[in-house]
C-alpha cells in the first residue's frame, strides 16, 4: 500500500532490504525473492557516427499457447510497498511556465514521494533544491536529452545522473537512440525513452537501437504526443509489446510531461497529476529509488492503485485497491491471455502461466477509463521466450 499521504506523511518502518533488487516489503509476513538555459532543439551538435540499421521487429507468435515442462518466470517478487513519483516534468529553465521550486512544491503537496525535473538539454541538480525536501519527499537528478535523428525528434530522459549530457543531430533516429542510451548508461543513469509518437519520431523498427534503456513511456499527460497512435501508427502501449516481443526489457512508464501549472483548464496544455509511477521501495532515498528504476521494479498508473503484486515461479497475481476494475494478463505480441473482473469479495486476480507466453504483464482498468500497468516478466525454460531475433519489419501486434 502507499506509505505516504498529503499533509502529515506516515513513514514506514525501516525494514531490512533483501533480495537481489533490494526491495523491502511494508506488510509483515510477505517475502521477496528476485532472481545556461537551452530551449528545445537549440545548440544541437552533429555526431558523425556510422549508420548501423537496427534489426526489424519480430513477428508475433500465431500458434496457440501450450504447456511447457520446466518453464518458470525469470524473476519472482512479492511487493506491497510503493513510492509515487513523476519522471518527466519541465520548468521555466526550458519550456515550462513555472520556477523549479513551484514544480517540486506541486508534487510534494499532492502526495508524491519523489520527482525528477527534466528540462531540455539542461541538467537539474538536486543539490540546488534540498530545501524543498523533507520526510516523505525527495528530488532526483534529471534532464531531457533532446536530439534529432533523420529529421525526427528523439528525446530520452536521463534520470539519476549528476551532470548534463549532450544532445545532437544524427543521420537516423536509431543512431540517436543508440548514442543517447549509451551516454546515459555510461554516466550511471537511467534511460527513459520519451513519447515515441511525438511527431512520429520513433518507429517500431527504431526501438532495437534503444537496447540498454530501462524505461519506455507508454502513457503521457502531454496532449500532443499521440499516446494512442492512429490508424497507421501503433499506440505507445502497443510499441511496448512490440519491443518486449523483440527481446528488449523495457518497463512501461506513465508520466505527466508537465509544462504548465498555470492557466488551468486549457485543453492544449500539459498539467501535472495525469500519469505516475509507483516504485517498489520501502525506504525513500535517491539510491533506493534509482536502483528500483534501473531494475524496472515499478508499476505505472493514470488512476488505479495496487495493494500488492506477486510473481511466483508460475503465477502472476494482482491485488487492486479498488473493486470496480478488470485485470487483463497480456503476453508476447500483445496477446490477451486472460481477463478477470473482480466480483464482490474477490481481493485479487491471478494468472498461472503455461510456459509459451514469452512474458506476462498485467493491465488493470477501472470503470473511469483509467489504467495501471505492471512489469512484464519474461518466462525462462520454455519454447516461448522473447529473444532478440530477425523477422518481418512491417509486423504489428494484433489489436
């Protein structure tokens, strides 16, 4: 459950960190085992690097699912403690309308545990803003590395870094992705691939060039980034499934892409509070949050809250906080594996894998048209594993 709230924020007990991913739980009895200001696109620098075409995305599996002996989830965990944060926000140091302290204060005052300010080609140093921090709220370093590739916009958030990184102009979007992710990782940061459909900047065949990035935006509060795609472009969520099917290991992130705290009510503006992440962490400090982001240990949401997520060797289970929700389990190629509408008295939904799903993730939908997305967990030991491979370049997942 959430361990913080607006006003007097309750802090969890300091539980020992256990497991490979260092995720502690909030509920006793549960365990975890886990195998100067620059405007956008200004001052961009040319990087003459060799063109390496990315491998095409794979064809989704068409054959029916079948049991596979010995198959198991690649990692298991059981978490019930979450820290809410926003990973994409702007101030008037680039193209936002508010001072950084105003942006931080909005999130602090609305129950968030952490936020990253990510101005365009402008690193925001948390050391400048320690005064805004306190019990229950921290800021982490961030920057939106703003590039162009083949004339298309390619933006990657650098999170948990400690210095500014160059943008640039590249021959292709794939080259921009490769360079941006590499520079962020070399700086010890977390790479979040931003709004692929913004001016149709990142195509499905570009995504393998982002190998090494930890996060991919699947939901954005910005009104102009075309989160839902159109008749000729897949949605951000469909792009996530295409990447997972190709063997990439992104976690899907919901963000605000906040630019505006003022002029409320104007539909064309991007306001805070529309999409967020809930990081698996009992303690609140930068190192713990950044480690969880690096491992993709979080769920994303535009509304529904989750009380608990459990993945055992063969079963994926979700405990929603609300009762009026449907839980869908999704596998390779965006295939819907199962759906469960919680009935009165039902506390959780579960899916027992067969072994040929490739991966399993959950999508929780509420009656208010709001959604939460949980981590995609790969399946090992079976014949349906999602691995990088060559296939048809024009394939798109069903639905």
